[in-house]
């Protein structure tokens, strides 16, 4: 089969189309003909040699999410048939023509959807749903601050928070992204280049602060996040695009009785991924099927254009998701 391969650690130019061995489906696995694959920051880090995949996953083929059709069933598969359209998470290898996936982490593609749209869903929506509701316990009537609201996870998070009845605050350094996020349900837009985030939050909450912070930025957002949280607030760190080290005001953490959690999907066990996929299918898939929330796909590229797509994502100009497709 063909795959986009990391030929050596480096910039986008190291991504090349190559012939690689085809996978075979194991027990309770599906062999999927990949039609499209979402692009994520983790792919960039893997390409640069900074984020190796879990043991047993393809070290030289990036890609954390896919959409395609089932072409072969492994022993013991009972929930799927050849020809079914599926999407889901993989630890690596999404930029390949074929992927072997456990049947319990495959998700049905909504009727009428393109594979490109489907490939923009799994990483963004499962991450956002698990972080906000599975780990932070966000409830209707609470408030949430989403850093980098124009990112893939950010655009999913603002829609989900709004759909479940939360007040949404979001940050970006680009006013045009904030304007577009308003169309997705963003209540309070904060230009983090021109405004003090904590001051803006306190002004809109009459000094109280927000209940939850979803941090997709890392170090530069830490101080403002802690200052913006209400007493008893919760923060979850999902991304470190801005850096991984920053001083922390432990006095505020103690006096406000804050909870700070870090999370990652890729390194979780199969059992954990089955659980978050089941939660997603129960609570989010119906919203996607009904059009109440939607993937935000900025653009798709042919697999041969993977280098160009990576350059685009690294520019920070993307609103939502980029996807690669097999033409």
C-alpha cells in the first residue's frame, strides 16, 4: 500500500509518499480502506522527532484519525460488515491507504457525510468531549474558557459546551478567528494579544471567574487561566503549542481550591479508548447526525500534498481542521 512516510526527523519536506507493507486485521479488528485522514499537532511533533507513537504503532507513518470503509473483517468481528463507512482514532498510521483498527473504537460515519468531513471529527470531538465532560464534569449553567478557540479541538469544544448549556468564553490572537467562533456558539470573545484574559473574564462574570478552563496553549496561558478561574474552578491542559514550562501561583491554587489536570488521548490503553469512544457515540454522535454540532473543515489536501498541509497548520492561520485525502 501507499503511505505518507516520515523519511527522517525534520520539516514538512521530509514527508514522502512511499510503498509500505499492508497491515492485516487481527482478532476483533477491521481492515479499513482509508479515504481521508485528519491532521493534528501531534503529527507535526512526530515528524520532528519529538513525539514518538506508542509501542507497536507505526513510527514513520503519522496520522491519529481516519475515515474510510471496511474492506475485511478479522476473526470475531460481529458489529460491522464489509462496506461499512467508519471513522475513528488510531495511535499512528492514519496517513496510509489501509489501517487495522479494533472494532470497538470504530465509529459509524453519519449518512450523507463526505469522508473528508468525517476525518475532521474523531480527534477534535473525542478530545473535547472527554476533557470537558468526562474529566471536568462541565454542567449546564456553568462557564468555560477555551484557549485557542479557533483550533480543531477549540471549535469542537465551543460547540459542545454550548450544546450542553454552558456559557462559552474563548481566546485567540486573531480577531477573524474569534468572529468565526461566534457563529459556532462563542458567547464572549477575547483577543489575547490585546486584552488581559483574566480581566476580560472577571468583567463579564462580575468578578467571579469561570468554572472551567480548557487550555490548548500551555505555558503562555497558565497565569491568566489561574487568575480567571472562580473559587473551586477546574482546569484541564490538553495542548502545549505555546510551550511546556511556566511559573505557577500555588498560592492562588490553594486559596481558590483549584483542580488542575493534564490529559492526552494517544497514550491511553485500548480499554480506555474504547470507553471514551463509547461515551462519544452515546452523547456526541447524535448531535453530529442531527446537525446540532459539526466538524469545521478549512481545507482538504491530496495525500501527495502532506508537506504543504503541514506548513499550513504550522502557520497558525488555520480555523478548525485540515484533512488529507486519497484521490
